[in-house]
C-alpha cells in the first residue's frame, strides 16, 4: 500500500498482519479521492474503522485540515500509529482507540465535512448502526454540505436512506463499492 497523491505521495504504508483488517486498495482509494477532490482542502475528516490509517493519511496528504482516526483493534492501532510516525505526521490528527458506534453516541464538538466508514465486512450490522447514528435527528457529526462514504462489499446492498442521510451516489469497483450519503434538507434544518 502507498499514499496515492499529495504531500506524502508514494510513501509506503504498513498494514496489520492477518485477515482481521482489510485495507482499502490503492485503486479504490484513488477512486474515492478523485470524487472527493473538491472537498479535501481544509476539511475535517473522520476515518471510522481506520485500520492502518491509509484513508485518513490520504486525506491529510491531499489537504485535509484534520483527521480523526477511530480504531479499536490493538494490532491495527499499533500499525496506524507507526504509519503516522514513519511519515513524520506530528499535527493535524487525533487517534481515538475505541468503538466507532460508541463514539458516535457521545457528544462531540466538531462537525466533519467528510466521514468515511469501512467496518469489517463480516460486521454488516455496523453499516446500519453507524449510518443511522450519523443520520439521526440529533446528530451533529456531519457538517452542513458534508458527505458520509461507506465502503462495502459490492454484493452487500446498503439502504438508500438512513434517517436524515440519503444516498447520492454508488460506485462499484471489483468486489467493493462506495456509497456516498448526504444529509437531506430536513436533516440539515434540524
């Protein structure tokens, strides 16, 4: 794995050993960030189920103001912190070691322009839980005009709407897919 573009372009990344963590492929990350290109400069980015941190590091490399990484697996956290250190990233990020859904149930002071989630494919229920929390009536996690993006199996059909989030785009690539969600007008006004 490597960083595709930006400040850290071509730097290699480590990934946790084993099959418990499935890193987002370079090709899919490139597709994701081509779509998000106009949103990255100065954005606050939330990387849920961060794993090695490849997606969040790509966001920092492409101009995100800050990235909050959320990961609960100790092996993945070790690799994530190692990737940050190896690249010399000293500011502009936070690492939250815990459960993504539990974090979203808490109050938080920052709204994010981009929220990315890539739970383990075997935990399919996490998609509905996390997208439901992001689209909930009292959720302030997604900034006005922000986007939530879920990486999932191509065969795993996500809902078109989760509370106040409505899918605006679906991109399929190989066995993976990216579902893009935006807050509905009703959700933004709440």
